[in-house]
C-alpha cells in the first residue's frame, strides 16, 4: 500500500462488517460473535494508524515493520469479507432460478455447515493475528485519533479541469523556437532544434504552444507529435508518428507508411521528452535515415533534460530553457494560489522572497506549492516556508518538495494517486477507466446511500488535478474530462510513495516480490508458453495490466486463473486471444475485466460466476457474436462496453443481446444494444429492445443497431422508454444497411417515433432510417448540440430545427430524396431564433436538394434585401460550412460569419455569391454590430463548381483574414479578381484545372497576380494557355527581372514544376511538385 492509505482501508473493512451482507452471513453461518470481535479489533487499530504512519516516515524501522504486518493482515481481511459477500450474492441468486448441479450441491445444508466451520476458523485466525498486531502497537505509545486529520479541501469555484494551461515568462522562448520553425534559410533539408532543461521547467508546454500556433499550423503541411518519454526507441517513434501504436509492422513498412502520411509535404515533428539511453548516436542516425528528407524546410523539435541528447540531435545551438525570473515566478504563484480576482491584501515582501527563492523558478514546483499554500491560512505561510519547506527543497530534490502536496492528502486520495504509478511516463490516461479502476480497488467509496461512485471518483480526480498531480487534460465533445497525463516528476513521486506494492515492469527490470499487489507490464510479452516466472511469487496480486499486448496461448489462462485468485483488475487487451478459459470463474474477486481488441467469438458462460464484476470491456472484439446467456447473474455490473460505430471499435458481428440484461439495474454504460435479425417474442435467449425499460442509470452514449424487425416490434421499441434515460448524452439509432428499406415505410416511422429520448440529450445520430418523415419530437429536445442524419435514403421531411437554441453542429449526409431541408418552415420567424448557436454545418451527397425552404424562392434571396430580411436569411454564428455533391442546391441561408472554413464541392456557387454581395444594413443602430461578409474566413476551397464564372470584387476585398485559398476543376471560371489590398493574410494560393481562367488580379496594371504580402505558396496548374504562358515565363527570366509582386513568395509551382522553392530560384532544375 502507498504511504498513508491504511486508515481508509481499515475504515472500509469496518463499513463492510456493518453492512447487511455481513449481517446475513453472520446469521447463515453462525459467525455473529466472531465478526463483532473482528470489528472491534479493527476499530481499535484504525484509531492509531495515522500516528503510526507519521512516525514511520521518520525512518523508524520497527514501526515500518509493524505497519507491513498490518498491511498484510488488512489485505487478508478484505479478501475474507469479499468471500462472504460473494457467497451471499450467489445464495441470493438461487431461489426460483435454474442452477447447476454443482451450485445446488454447494448450497446444500451439509455443505453450508462445513463452509460455516471453515469460514469461522478463518475469521478466528485473522482476528487473533490482528489482536497480536494490536498488542505490539502498545510499545510504540501511538496517539489515538478517532478521525483522520487530512481532509479534502478544494476551492470549488476554481478547478484546474476548466482552466487553460498557464504559461508565464516564456514569450521570448516561444519567439525563439517559432522563428526557427518559420525560417527557411537553413542548409539542411530537415533542421532540428532541441529544447533542453531540467524537469518541470515547461519544455513540453512550450513545445505545445508553438506546435498549436496558427502561423506554424499554416506553415507546415503535416504536423506530428510523438511523446517519447524515454530513450531513442526508433521503432516506437516511427509507430507513434504514423499512428499505429499496436502495429507489429517492420521498420521498412513503417517507413513507407510514414512517407505515405507525409506525402513529400513540409512537416514538423516534435519528439517530446527524449532521455539518455544506450547507443543514442547510432539510434539517432537510424531514425534520420527513416525520416523523409526530400520535404525541404521540414523541422524537428526535440525536448529533453539531457544536454548530451540536445547536442546530438540539434543542427543549431540547443535552446536552453531556464528557470523563471523572480517576477514571473511570483506572477505564476499568484495565479495558482488565489482564485481569480480574489487576491486580498498585500503579501509580505519576506514571504514573496522566500516563496520565489524556495521554488527555484521551476513552474511545476511553483504550481504545486501554490496549490498547497492556498489551503493554508495566511498566518501559516511564513512559518511553513521558513521551517518545513527548507527541509524538502534541498539538493534540488524536487520529489521531496512535491511530496509536500502529497502528505496532507486524505487516505483515499493517496490510494488513487499512488495507483497511477502503474502507467508509463508520458502515457495518456483515460480518465473514465482510471476512475473505474479506483472503484474496483475500493479506493473510492461514499457514505451517502445511492450516491454515484463514478461522480465521487470524478471529484477525487478533480481534486488531484487541482493540486497539479495531473496535467494536459483533454475533454470530449460534451465537455467531459476525457484524458490526462502526469508530469515525469509527479510520476516519480507516485512510484516513490507506492513502494513495492505497485510495480511497473519495463524491459530488463523486475522488482516483483510476494508483497506486490499491483503489477503492470510496459513491454510486449510472449505469453505463448507461460506467464513471466517472477510474477508467480506475487500470489496475492490484485491488479495485472498488460499495456503493450503480445503473443497469447491457452496456457497462460491456467497460470493466471490458478495463481492469482485475488485479482480485482485484469487487463488483457490487444493479445489476439481467441478463446477465454472457463477457469476464469476461479478469479471470483474480479471487478474489472478488460478483454478489448481480441479475437474471441464468445465468452464462456462461467464468466457469469464473477458476481462482483463491475466493468466488462469488449470493445474492438471484431469477431464477437454473442454475450453470455446468463449475464443476468452479473448483478454488480456497472459498465458493459462493446464499442460503438462512432469510435470505430464496435463489435460488428454481435448478433443479439441476451435476455435478462435489462435486470442489471446498476448498468451505467451500455455502449451498444443490438436488435436481433430473427427473434420471436417468446425467445428465452434473445432479449428485445424493451430490456432497456428500467435501465435508467445509463449515461454517456448508447447506440441502437437494428439488424432486424417484425410488425410486432413497435411495442418493444416503445418499451425501451428512452424518454426516462435522463443521463444519456448521446443516442445513435442505426438500421443495418443489409435491411430491405423498400418496404414498411410506416413501420420505420413508428419505430423512430417510439424512440423519443429525454429532453436532456445532447447528441442525436440517425443512420439508415427508411422512413419518409422524421419524428416531430426532435424539435423539442432543447439541449441538443449535435444532429447527424446519414443515409436516410427516403427521408423527404425534416421538422424545423432552427429553433433548437443549443444546436451547434448539423450534418445532413446521403439523403437521396430530400428536396428541401425545411419544407414546412415559416420563413417569417424572427432572426433571433434562427439557429442561434449553429457553428458547423455539413451537407453532403444530397443530389436532389434544391434549397433550404420550399416556400422561399431563390429570387427572394438577393443582395438588395432589407435589413430584417438579411438577418432572417443568415446563420448568425456559423463558423464552418461544407457543401459537397449537392449539384441542385442554389439557395440557402447566407453565411457571412464564417471563420474556420468554407468547403464547396460539386455544388452551386450562388449562395457564396449572394453572401459576398451582402450590403451593410442602413440602420445606424445595427451597423455597429455588422461585420463585412466573410471578413473572418481563414480557409476557402472550391472544387468542381460548374456555374461559377467569376467572384464579385467587393466580396474578395472583404477576405482580410483568408489564409488559404484552393480553387480546382471550375471549368467556367474566367476571372478571379484578387485585390491588391485587403488580402494581407493569404499564405497559400492554389489554382488548378480552371482552363478558362484568364487573370488572378483586379486590373491589368497589377500584372497577372497582385502583391500578396504574406503569400508562402503559389501554385498554378492546368489553367488557360494565357495564364500558363505568363506564369511559365517567370521561370525563364532572370530572378532579378521578376515582377516585384512575386519575388517575395518562397514556393512557386507552375504546371507541376517548382520555379522557386524555400526562397531559392530553381531555373532549369526541373524539381517537380508532388500532391
């Protein structure tokens, strides 16, 4: 166990002994007196644990030995009580149920008498052992404390989970690195800069800020980030760059994959956190051989703590990152220590000076100490800084300094933090899985009956995050915390406090002992013969996680199931497992089983003997056809993950859901429900959709896959009662594409109508729907932020969606029969209610689509409309628009506010033309809020627009923010009057296959192209003879004779040939452009 966690474990034992389950066990097996005495002993020991652990930290070896004996006894007590719980649950499942002969014999009167005697002996032996440990404690004179002093204190209004990463004092460093990346005047095709400095200075944060800089994004065709977090492992780095983390491909094939990903484009590669290792020089040379070199101007950024690595990799002088200045250190401390706007009073100069000096300018230490001190009274600051802090911050021992933030944590948070040592450094931790692992190990609990443990676990995570134990938090599309990382120093601290209890085994390393309880393997294992021998000595193992996959055979199942019967967590993903052994029932304490991304077709029914199981992960098991038929026995199951289409890890061959699954009322995650192809209502094996009726704790996402239906299915669909599932955030309903959608139109309408979700739903996806009308309830789901309608081939009518105030994303894809998006809508509705939140709109593959409103003709949508009409015609907040393969779409609401991008392919240019010609409203009261149409647009792409002959000059002048412009396959385009003023942000201009195009400028006096000051790439390919001849002529002239409006452009490509690359004139060299 980690330091300081025995108190919480003892508390859980006492809680279990007082539970109804323990009381039932006491009555059934006559153990009431024995369990009462055990409770009394544990209660007395618990009262001295906190003082004992504090004294043990002062290197008192006798107390440390005493605590070690106590830990082992406490673990055994947990296992014993777990055994009772399991037997009680199994006994409860018996009445009125069909059970096996073996189970019936076990619960016969004679066997229960024997079992009671055996368990009574175990309880007595354990109690006597604990009595001896209690007697030994007397000689240490421990203080008695009824309650744990540490408590969870947190500033609720300021949780780091919602804060952006704070960077202070790094403006100059960012400028240096960014200048290197943007500079083309380097002799190497691929140049390298290393950022070097001690841990905790913010090297990764600096690299991230540069990596995500808008100008850097536009400068490089491809950006790749690899979290190395170790020595130069060439294969691992290439796999990380390619994005094939679980691939077994050889280096040569990985090299080809990388070349295919980069496609000769200029790339930026960040290698984050590279450490010293063996043969670094040879490995670096090998890595350079595998990286593409023909993409001139490509850059590599290496972050490292090692000056050796920095000098080895960098082609220029390494950039040394130093500690923050005194002022910047205090600024960062102030931001973290005080909630925003709540700094009160002047902080004594002595305190400021002491804090800044003690933290040594290291941001990680500053943030950790700031969070710690924010929980103390201001009067305690100076004594703490002068007395306790100096004992930790000496000899640059950052771990001891960070431990100041660990020591005050309550026991359960110490448990949670130490458990994270099982993950590799730099690992992206899935936060939902982490919380479920904590719950499985009983690190997270609640005294409030009915309180959701996952919510309690999230509060634990946020508390650790707030104290800077985690960082680099990512959120999903709903705003939920999705993943995080641990800084290397925090990982070192977790490893330190976990001690021998939790071991992460790496290549060539092994510290497993008989007292080890949690093990993870961060290396590929060959398990085709047996499990690693050293692991066998850890007989009391509670966690076994294989992080890197490997080879698998049936024999390891026997070893695991026979040797590790106390496991609570077993993670065996990405191992190619084809069959799960029935012996898995031996691991009866198991609560978390991850078999994801394996090859089995089914699970043995013996899995249902694991009555404590809370999490079963099967996502990515492509061959899985069915779930265990007796799944109803898994009464504690909270999360059943079989993947979903959206994440591309669905168990695609799953044919049905087992009958009785609807009685697992603890289920919170049921990622997918399959409606079987052939099923009669009387089936005793296959469950219908009405199994969902009372599963009202479901949350997150649910995907319903309809593989078959009958005329009588409507009652089952109605029985699902989705309207009662108030915690669901996302709902997908997908009809199998193999279904015959040419019949039963009314049945389709009734099916979808009966699946009305709760008003709190945030995302709705409907795919393969065969009805003609969409249910009206969609307009009433007030919290919807995303709607996607895909491959609904016969859908002709969509209810009005513009009044859904929260709608941010709308995708309409492959609706073959749709002619108008709003065929019944009232165009007279006020502008304030017309898609007020919509930011992203995608319309794709709707070949019959003519317009948005059926009752509003295209002629009414013109640039001369009055102010109220213009407002009514516009999307007020649209940021990104993609319209593709909609050749008849000539009218739609205008989109002057676009900023991220506009992508038009095989559609009409009329909506764009109308948007560009919009005039400012005449009313002075509104003109202050009016923006020039498309003045914020950054990216514009037009492909195969057959009706476009030109674009309005006034509209092009408004594109002051445009950074990239692509035009291709527009066969009737004759002029593109780019202005010589206004387009000062344009960096890429590519025009191809426009054979009628005569000019790219407003007037002949500007030449063929105007002066565009920020332009980095100009490509003209397969255009009119007039344009091509004039452009090719540049390559024949001497460089000094070039027009002044093109000399500054680093990359110029004409008809597939570079005439200038990276600012270097290439006359006659014949260097080709590659797409």
